[in-house]
C-alpha cells in the first residue's frame, strides 16, 4: 500500500503538465504528525511518499521531524 502525503504546494518550477497549484501553502507539522499517529496501524506496512509541489522546499527542520 502506498500513502501519499502532500506536504506543500510550493514549487520552484512551472511545468505545464503539473497539477500543483503553486500557492505556497504548507501543511502544518501538527496535522501531519496527527495523521501519522492516528493511522499508525495502516502505515506500518505502507510506503509513505511525501510529495507536493517540491517537498524539499518545505521547512527542513520540520521535514526531518516528519521523516524521523
């Protein structure tokens, strides 16, 4: 099972084929942590994919906490 978590809509590109709206919105770290905590049983055997516009534009300290 794959779980996709869109952590940001920010992107440094403007690809015509991309569905990202590039509105510079980031999902709050608390919401992501709550989602992970509430769905821990489902996520144990899942592949979690962080995406968005460009996930590496998300705050690096917060991104590290999500990955940890």
